[in-house]
């Protein structure tokens, strides 16, 4: 994922749009802090890191989540 300062993004917005249209994701920063995230329109493709995180989360939810004195499954948490 590319990081670009707001000033640079402003000066080269057309180029950034072309990169995003080609599938690149861009984080725009102000004073070094992220303030915006440009992604291609439509379904965002999962990066390998995000896909791995999603798999870990789903595995944890299938196994159940310990809530103090008992373990709650994903379905039980949604029922509440």
C-alpha cells in the first residue's frame, strides 16, 4: 500500500487516480498521520495480510469466544 502526503496527492491527483484504477491502494497522510484511503471502486481485493486476519477471526468465532464464565459462539453473540 502506497503512502502519499496530502500536498503531493493534491499536486498529482490524476496520476493517483490512474494508479488506484489499476488496483493500487493509497493512504493519504497529513503531518505523517493517515487521513484518507483511496481504493478501487467496487469490491476491495483482500491483501494477503487482511485475508490471513479474516481467516484467524473466523476460526476464533467458530471455536467460540470466552466471555468471563462461559464461552459464546458466533451465533450466540448475534442472538443477543
